[in-house]
C-alpha cells in the first residue's frame, strides 16, 4: 500500500518563527489532506490539497503531485499552533492513510 | 452546518465487555469511515460505509464491526474488549468517498480496564 512519511517528527520553535513541514508519499494520490490535532484529540481540517497551492491566513500548503510531496508552511507561529500535524492521502480507492505526524511546540 | 458528532465522548469498560460507539455525519454526507488512534500504532483505518454497505475494511479482528443506517448515521461495535483496544476512535464523513475531503468528529476515548 501507499507509504506516507512526514518530517521532521518533532519541531520546537520560538513564537514568531516560520516553519516548513514535509510530507512524502510513495504513489499517485487523488486526495491529500493536512490536519492539526488539538489537545483534545480532534482532527481539524487545514487543507484539502491533492495538487497545487492554497493559503489560509498564516498557513499555506503546496502539493507537487508529480514529485510526490506536499509542504505545509506556518508563518509567524503562535503558541496556539502547537500540536500534532498530520498529512493523510488517498490513492485510488484506498481509505485515508496517515503519516506519523510532526509534533510542533511553539514557545513564547 | 453542524459538524460530525460522536457519542459518547468518553467510555470506561472492563475486559470482556462489549461497546457501541455512534457517529452522525455532516448533513448530506453519505460516506462514513472509522479510525483508531493509539500512541504505538498511530491512526489506523477500521472501515468505511456508504449507503448502508461496508465498502472497505482495515486489518482488524472480527471483534470490530460496524453498520450504517439509512440516514447515514453509523455505529461501530467492539466485542470481548481487550486492554489493547484502549484508544481514541475517530469517525470521519465525506460526501461520497474517500477521495472527497473528509471531516472528523471529536472522537470517543475508550479506556479498557
């Protein structure tokens, strides 16, 4: 089945810093989503981005489907950005396959 | 539009018991998927339902089962609970299939003692 690798596994930032999270996948995809898991466990949708670039406030994402990777950019990070960020993909008729996540800690 | 809802939010059971979790999808969404999240295994797919039919199933034992009703609401059942079933169970809904954007509920945190 499709493999999803996220890097880095852990990231510690000072408030106000920028960061880039990466998601590599091993096959073509027809769905790619980025999620932020809050402290209570809920997965919050950030982007639905099987290809192209999107922006939402301080967050933006780019997926280069032909090269099988996606990037999530967080600018001017805030303490509320802390948590785990997941990339998840669908290839063909598969269910969502999740990466192991990047744990982000933003320090004031 | 109301989001995906899951009940109960927290549950404590003992080994050998069974449990039923419920998920109501976003209005108009017909596909419901279930995932299990544990610290050791991460997020793993359990099953997907569409129009009351199981469309896809993950690699879990037969103790895990589910169903979907005509109003798209879904339930999952775990029988003969084991300690290792302690996990966060997440439900997701999408319009038609996994290729559409999926939206998750708040989860049910199950503890098996």
